[in-house]
C-alpha cells in the first residue's frame, strides 16, 4: 500500500471528517473546501489515476450517491463534481471532488477559491449532515 495522505486517512492513521466508508470507497471533507461541505471521495484501494481504476462502475455509483447526499444533506441546489488526473492532482491518489453549489455562489469555471471551517465542530456538523443523508434509504 502507498503511504500518501489519502491512504493514511483510509488506514485510520490520519484524522478526517469521514462521511462515507465501505469496501470500495471512502468519502471525507476536504480540509480546504471550495464551499463548506466539499467532499473528497477516494477509492479504498490505492490507484493514482482513472485509467488505473478497475472498479469504475462501483466507484462511480458511490460518486453518484455522494452527489445526492451532499445536495440533500446540505440542501444544495446542485453539485460540482470534478477529478484531476496527474496534472493539478495535489495527492497522488485518485479522488473526486463533490462540491455543494447554490445559484450565484460565485464559482466561475475552474477557479477554485478555498475557504476554511471555523473549527472542528463546524466541520463535524457538515460531515454529520452529509453522513445522515448518505446513509438514508433514499440516497
């Protein structure tokens, strides 16, 4: 297993505000979110790029469920779902960004402004809303 940041989170060696975890994928809050509630979904098995991923269907079922959970849990009007392959990939582990969106929220093209949670309690409150929605029967 690789020792990148995301592998450490998956292994429980590094703390994260986890919103989803199963045998295929792990989802957690981005520590530098575009908007609060920004989730990173990573395959549990270390792969660097989309071309390396063998569980494409099962993984993207989790991406779809995650987008629904972020929208429902945070009452977002929509989501921005994105992935980088090597270029602009800050951690060399495949990850999908699921970002909550509202109309006129200021996000323009690929300009990704970053924000911060005021503290761990605020981050946990966002994680809990998404977690509850992800695990609900309608998700």
